C-alpha cells in the first residue's frame, strides 16, 4: 500500500493486486462487514494514499512471466465465489445480532471505496436512538457491500492476465512452525492463524489458550486474544525474556511498545515465561493439555509439567514468501536465520531488470520496516522510470491487453535461461545502459511519468528510519533464534509432513539409505510432496538434514483451480 500510493502520487499508473478480499494485510487486517473497522491513523493514511491507484482485491497472483518487450504478464486467480458469499453471510449475521440499543456500524468499507472511486477512506459510525432505524441502516450498508463484492467477483472472473512494465513483489511471509508430538491435533494452530481468525473474522480460537514459540509476535497474539475474552494460561517464550532489553533501551519507540504489551499482559493476568516451550500436545478428538518443558540454552528439555488447555497457538518466526521472484529468476540469498530471501541492491532492485522487492520477501523485519521498504522501492521505480523512455507497445501487446494469452504460459521461467541483454531493462540502473538509449532531458515527453523526484530531505529521513529498522530486525534474529534442540522433542511416530503423513521415523530411514540432503530425503520419504508443497515441513526437514532451507521451485505460487488454467489455453472451434 505504501509503495502503490507513493508511485501513484508521482504520476505513475499503478495497480495494487491483493489476494485478500479486504485491504490491510495481516498487520492492518480488517474485520468483516457488520463489525467496527480498525481505523488506526496509520491505516487511514495508507488507504487515503491509494487515491488514483487501481486496487484489485481478491486477486491471487499464481505466476508471472517476463518478455523481450519489457513487459511482465501477471496471471491471477479471482477470489472464490464462496468467499464473497461468506462476506455477505457474515454481514447478514451481524445485522441479525444487532443490539436493541441501536448502536451499529454503517457506511462504506475500505474495499468498497476503492472500487467505487471514492476519494479517501471514509467510514461513518451511525448511532440511532431507535433499534428499527439502526437495523435499517445496517441492512442498507451490508446490502451495498454484498452488491459491490459480487460485482467485483464477477469482474475478476472475467479478467485475463495483467501486463506491467515494472513489478514490485511484496508477498510477505507466513508462520514457521516446528513439529512436536501432537502438533496435528484439533485445537493446535499457528499464532498467525489465531490472530487472523480474531482480527479478520471476530472469532476467538478457544476459551483456555496457551501461546508458545519464540519472538515478539507472541505478545500481540496473546494480548489480542485476552482482550477478546479468552483465558490465556501463559505465554511460553523458548528464548530469554530479557535478551532484547539492551536494544529496546536504544529505541524509545520500541521500548514504549514493549511496555504497552507488558501492561496489557499484567491487566489480563497473563504470565510470561522465558526459557520454556511446549514440547508435546495431548488429546483425542480435541486438545486437552500440553506438556511444557524448561529448556537449556540449546532448547533441550530439562524438566516438564502438563497444563490443561483447549487451544495452542504456536509460532517460531516467519518464512518469506518468494515464489514469484524465484519464478522470474531473481537471485536469492539467506536471511540472518537462514531463510531464503530475494537479493536486492540499495534501491531494492532485484537481479532481474524491472523487478523490485520489498517487505518480508527481502528479510523479515515487521510492519514498520516493510512500509519503509515500500516507500524506498517506489522512489527507485520513479527514478528508474524517469531515466528511460517508455517502450512503445507492440501490436501483439495491444491485442493481448484485455484477453488471456492464446499461447500456453511458461509460468515465469522464460527469463531464467535467457541472456541478460534479452531481458527487459526497465528499472535497471541507467548507468548500465548505452547513453543513446537514455531519453533527452531537453525534449518534452507528455507520456512519461512526472519527473519531479521525491523530496530529497524526506527521502533522507526515510533512509535513516529504514537503517534503524533494519538494525533492530537484525537484533531480533540474534535474540530469538531457533535452536536445533527441538529435534530431541520428537518421537519416531511424530509427523513431520502432515500432508503426506510422513513420520520422523521415515526421515531417519531415508538417512540410513544414504540420503544426505533434504532433496534426497524428499525423493525417498515424500515430505513436501503434498498439498502445501513443503511450505510447512520444508524448514524442519531441511534442519533435520543439517542444512538451511532452499528457495522454492514451485511453478505455481498458489494452489490453482483447473478452470483458471484452462481459461489460458487456446480456444478450439466446433470444426476443430
């Protein structure tokens, strides 16, 4: 959102593709219709900055491919119709549950504003002294939302691949989990999943909840669930509780944030334990209790005790989602914790000209750093676009603009093996190109974007903020590492890959057969060959083999409906 708004204000035509059906991502995730929106000042500012941006919600990008004409073709999958209908059902339920006092929410939701062309993000909170009037207002607003959502779904279903001259990849990250006995029981879920249920659907995951893992993300999850009425039995941090204190003392803003979480934990009487972890979960058809261990410095269990609960929210950091960048052949490197990330230069350019990356795709560092990354990437795109002429679209480009390609897509692998000179040069530093390719600054070009560069003072302040945020993120990796002692929590029957039901014993047997790396283990024992394609088990399998996780090599960034794929194939006539 930050990148899209910054680029649009500079005169570029920008499309924002979001796989969700509501703006906000994970950090600013908004509730369904009928619930009071989270109108934080920062979120309102981000939404207001999207004026002039083509906001396309419910568009999951499953593949991107480059071409020699300096364009990228972006293949999207529209939001499922049942997801849109669920929105309408949620609105209807909220209307039915309206209180007799008449206090309700009415107005246009953020995603409606984007598609209706409303400037800014305005949301009214109507109060009526009479219940009937309140119900009528709620019904009107919710009907408007359902109508807009259904129209968007129909529009998305009919839309073909999109084309762009420059591409910013900011696909975020997902929860990293560690296997342990019982982690596949009903009632065990990721910390991010518990937060998404609460923020996006108003659903509290359980009544008596244990939050466990490592990292500061455990704190907002625990405090959010406690504020929603859940009994948080405890927060169990596998690393030290005080390891981050020196960095907090040097960062007043982060210190205040940490103090706020401490006060909320105290208000709800939630104990916060350091050097402890959940090493097993127990139950039959549902979770009944967990085993918590006190750990040594290597995370080996010293003593254990059982705690009754009906829900366990667990998380051990995040895994960057870089499938699209890998499809395009972008170079990768490793984050401080060994996770594969996209390699970028100081301007957040990737190794593929015209492709930029920001946020968790270039290193996990939190929402504040991701926003600063977006601004930095937008400034680079603006500068690169002003330093070169916009290539004239070919006849084929115009023919394909609004309909699916008649050729089978190569799913983003086109650029990987081509010489660099055949790749689009949009977005690459101008000093790497012959001077005759650069536009004359004396010749006006009305088709080029606004060449007014970003305010230099503001850009400098943003760079300083970003450097500080990067330094803090590096410190988080140092303070909250994942130690290899978790491997001793496993039993031979502990599932490592839940999709293919591969137990730890099968991993050990693959090693006995000579498998020395994760790829060979995958071939022999099948971990990572199921529905999630290694997104969940990829990290633990790699660590069990003594190596860092490799970058993904999936042809699809998301599960894909066959109907969406078939729509890209050449259409046959009746005579054929």
